[in-house]
C-alpha cells in the first residue's frame, strides 16, 4: 500500500530517508505528499500520470516527484516499483552536492522521468541497494540515518548520467554554480518574503541582469517563476499535512491575496487549493 503521510513515511526521528517495494495495481490512486519521491521500476510495465504528463514505464525507468506534485499509475501490468521517500531538507544538507551534477540537478530541481531505462548491470546494482533500503531498517542502530543516506547516494549515482523527459524549462548541461545555489537557498529560506529580482540580486552581490541570465540558463526558469513554484509546493504541503484555512496557507507562503494565491497554485498544480486538499489529503 502506498504511503502518503509524513508520519507514515519517516518512521524514526532524525532518519530522513525511507523506502518500500510496491506491487502496483491496475489503477493506483493519484496522490500528493510533502516530501520528495524517487521511484525505480524493478519489473512490469505501466503508465505514470501527473499534471501535464503521461509516460510509459518499463523495467529500469526512474521517476522523481517533487514535494506537492501529484501523480499516480494506470494500465499497470505486473508493475513492481521501489519508492524512496526523501525529506526535502536533505537536499539542502547531505545531498546538496546533487545540484552541482548536471543530470541530478535536473532530477532534483524539476522532477521527471528518465528517457531510457537503467542498463541491466546498473539496474541489478540499484535493485540490490533499494532492497536493502526497503527491508534492512534497524530502528535501534544509531547509524541508521547514515546507512540510508549512503544507500540513496549509491542509487542517485547510477541515475546521474541518464537523460530526463518532462523537465520544466531547459537547464544547461552544467550543474548549478555557487551563485545560483545561493540564490535558490535564499528564496527557499524566506518563501513568504515579498522578493524582487533586485533584492535577490543584492543578497548574492551581483547585478539583476547577471543573476537573471545565470538563473534562467541553469535552473530553466527566471527567479520569480522559481519562487512561485516553491510557494505552490509549500502550499501543497500545508494543505496535505495541516488543517490550516486555505487563506492562511496562502498567506504563509507569501500570497496574502486569496484569489491571486488560487490562480498561482492552479498554474503549478492544475487544480485549485480547495480541490487539491479534497482530492489528495489523507486522514493519518
């Protein structure tokens, strides 16, 4: 059974990675969550669906789903999937290096699906590590967090060189530079701040034009478009994991006008905040 809630997924405080192996039924209900999800297809076929995409899966296909993005599976035939759940904060700490890797930066920043499946040797290694990750948890081991992050790193290394489909924007073939990493960190740290490009550029000590050019070429969207997406993702997380009124959710992410917040949220997720909560929130 697929897990949706943070309390179900992160089963031990301080351990920000979890995994499960799932036999997907013919129609897996669409769902959303407030953490990253990586999925690796071990066997079978099916179709992965989400807002604005519908893509066929085969053994070795790799998916990345960002927090707040909703997705599901249809037309599954013996579909065997490893799901790896990752707290978003890990990408600002232990996994910050992923944004400097060309392939992984795309996967982490935008989500998506590999164009080609993992080749057979890489697939065998990946399934081995994922099996350990899914089945080998020791809740009493003080080194469990290190072990799980290490296994995830091995999996990510196999995905590094794979081309991706379904990216938002067209990032370059480079990872992010220090300057762009700093800018994305500033936006993430203060989502509700009424940012302007001028203020963001000043915070990283460059001109507006230089920041905009670098940010767009490396991330695939201008800084304020990236901020809007981060706000929509955070709003989705609050809708799923809290009972806050929808207007309060918007205000907390920097959209105090409820009508504007609804429009911006729908532009990212394809549904209004109220419809998102009604469709994807789960009692837990």
